[in-house]
C-alpha cells in the first residue's frame, strides 16, 4: 500500500520525465529498493583532499 501510494504521487509530480528508465530509477531510489554502488577507492581520495 505505501509503496503504491509513493509511486502514484511520483507519477503525478514527475510528469515530464524524458524516458521510462529515469522514471523507473527514481521509483527504485525513492522506495530504497536500489542503492547506487559507490567506488570506495574514489571516496577515500576525495575525503583526504
């Protein structure tokens, strides 16, 4: 129920997404079903600088 409501709200507010993959990615990020992978080596160098 909660996830369906979040998707419906996003669908109304994000009317202008250019393609479906961006819309799908936004749904996955919003529902926390997808967490982007980060390169830990790059993070260590950016924090050290």
